């Protein structure tokens, strides 16, 4: 089965991955509490280079016939700088999707986290770093070459040639044949850096970020291609700040709102990268003194038909309920669901960030029914670890 990238310039194909992403019970990534930057190239015309980005090369926005959304196709050597990201505080999460063509055989894709004194300095942070006394985190990612070698990532940290961290790790969760798409999640907590690739934790280093340094920029970069048909695809960038306070919000405030439970457009299928948030919520709710019963409420943005959005939000809330009931032993009768569609927008702007904030799931505690004798009426059943995705179909 083939996918076709459609652009204003050319048509070309990539192999469809048939394998699910390898998320498991150890995936504990939880996005930051406040979503501040989103890029899915929705507002960029096909064939164009996106606004709010800088480059010293070129790239174009394309679509896939069997994969939702738009993607930035990178096939030339260059640096790609999202200038709308301007601050990376001591607690933040950064996520993005990265893919290669089937048969890819090139140099790694690069992510740099640094401090730019002026935006023009972004070219110093390439597939190499011009270490000039600015504390920088340099990461490389490349998929496995099937039947040749494993996928690998390099982490180099420092401010000059005397690197504080310089190491490589390997993985099997991304390759150039059947697993051509990867979801990358980075989590900074003060000095600590955790990085996950398709659900596998590939880095967890305690001393990475310098507490005395400021970080205000990221750059993506690619080296020269040996074969002109090879390329990277980049999309679905999400930056969130602050530490998610899930337990306190559920147990004390009685309401928890998250934009970290993700769905494909016009779908109620939960994306695998949502597992960390669902795992944390499920583990809290299955404790006897947790705030259950509860109400799960789905919300959408205002794109599309209002009636369809209302139904979609209901189905998404139902999908979350089904997931929690099936995988965490919660009692179905103790959970009610509702869909509000676009009727309760948090942000009425039409920016990508506003739309992402409006697409959310709310967990609201309801009064707890108590049995005679004062025991909770909600028994706990622990079931096997969850497997994503799950889909809830419309009622007949």
C-alpha cells in the first residue's frame, strides 16, 4: 500500500507503516499544563515555505493521501527555525512528528535547543553547532536501516568543545521500511531531560540544562542528501509550559482539563501518544479515595459543521470513558459523558494555538454514592496494561 505526497510542485510516494507505535505501560510522558505554540502547517499553501519560519535553504508543505494534515517536506541541507518559539522555561514539553521515505538512507535529523541573542544567529545551530560559549543541547535522530543497523540518537550538551554530555543510544521503534513515522516527545524539568521516540524512553539524563542559562529557541536541521529522492517530513509541533498538576486538580479542585488527549481530525480514535496522560488519570481514578464518579466532557474547535462537532465531541468523550473502563478497571456506571462541540470555546481566535486549546477533554467530579456502612460504592479492578488506539463508533 502506498501513500502519495501531494504538493503544488510534484507527486511522490512513501511506504505506509502498517505497525502500531510501540507505546506501553512505561510511557509516562505528560504534556505541560499550558499549550503555547502549535504548528501543523494548516495555514500554509501546498508547495510554500511556512510563514513564521526562517531557513537558509528551502522546504515545502505537502499532504499525504492516507495520513491526515500537512507536513513540511525537507529534502535539502539547511536549518529550519520556528521563530514563533521565543521562550523555553525550566518546565516545558515539546512534541513533534517526524517521518522519512521508505528506503531512506541519509544523515540524521537534528534538533538544537539554545539561546539566540538575535534571530539571525539561528544559522549557527545547524546539523553541527558552532559552540560559541552559549549553552546548547544538540540532538540527532535517525531511523533504523532495515537489515543494516538500528536506529540511533546522539545527545551532545555544552557551551564549547569540552562537552558535558556526549553519547549515543539505539532503538528499534523507527525504521526506513515499516515504521517510517515517529512521534518525538521531549520533557524538560529543571536540569533533567527525558526524550521518548514512539513511546520508548531513549534519554533520561539528570544534568542537561544549565540552571544559569536561558533558552529561547529551537532549530531543526538536515544535512546534505546523498540521494535526491530522500527526505524528512515534519509536523504536529506542540510546545507546552508548566508542570501538569493532575492529581491536585482531580482530588482537590474537582476538575481537570487537558489538551494532551489527542485525536486525528474528525475522528474519535485516540492517538497513541495520549497514553501518558490517560495512564496518569487512570491511576489516580482507580484509587479508592479518588474523585469518582465523574463526568467526561469532550470539546472541539469551531472548524466545520456545528452539529457534526457536537457529535464528534460526544464520541471522543465516550472513547476516553471506554479506555478508562476497559484498561483501568473503573466502573462504567460511575462515569457519564457529554459532548459540547464548539459551544464552550475557551479562545475564540482562529490561530492554531487557539484551536488546539479549544480541542480538550474535561474531567469533572460528581458526588460520590456511599454504601451503608460508609464504604465507597466504587470497587477497584486492576486490568492489564492499556493498548491504543481505541475507537468508539456512533450509535445506530
